[in-house]
C-alpha cells in the first residue's frame, strides 16, 4: 500500500509504502510455576476496612491477569503473635474463581481480631516458598506492627525479610 502525505495547501510533502510482513509465532516455552502468597492483616484496626478488603480480594481472584494455569495462590491472615491462619495454599485459578467455592467462602469469612504481628506472617510465607518457582509475597496491612512490642517486631520483621531474600 502506498500513501502520500499532503500539506494544508495541497502539496505532497511525503510518500510512504506499507508492506505487511507475517512473522512466525514465537515458540511456546513451558510456563515457570508461579506462586502468589497473600498476607492479610486481620488485626482489630482492620475492623472498619475488612469488608473492603474482602471485596478487593474477590475482584483480584477474578482478574484476567490471574487466568494462567501455572499460577497458584495462597492466603494467610495474621493479627496477634502466634495466630497466623493459613486459609488455603496453592489454590488454582479455577478454584479461586469458583463462585461459592472454598477460597471465596474463606475470604467472605475473614474477621478482624487482636493486635498486629506482621513478622509471623512473613515467616509463614518463607515456609511456602519452593525452589524453581517464581514467588510473589504481598503484604496487606494498615500499618502498625505492635505485637509483642514495636521494637521486638521491628527486629523480627528485618530478620523475616532477610530470610525471604
């Protein structure tokens, strides 16, 4: 196809030729297993935000970007020291998107409780990481790590992050 570009005065100012080229599709490479570990703050300060958190998680579960057969998702919630709850591990996209399936029922049942001990959730996430797998750990919190104390939680958080690294 040939195109000619004209100025506002009707003079030709450029000529172009377009050629369609058919490129071969790139070879399909096997997908590397991927694992997204969601760590959800369920401390008492989340009481007013829990409904919004649940709705956001349900929207994430049905996102187009999640429609990959090699992706697995784990959900953990945390609040006071010693109460990390593993709601599900390595759920497939089909399980996440099943209306009224176990993962969606679990999200709808999340409730606020206790103080905030983030480091325990990070330590639990370390236990879910497997070699040869791309892993994403996302931590969702409204913020103040205070159990058993802010100073000890700071030290524990730094140690947990080093373990994840």
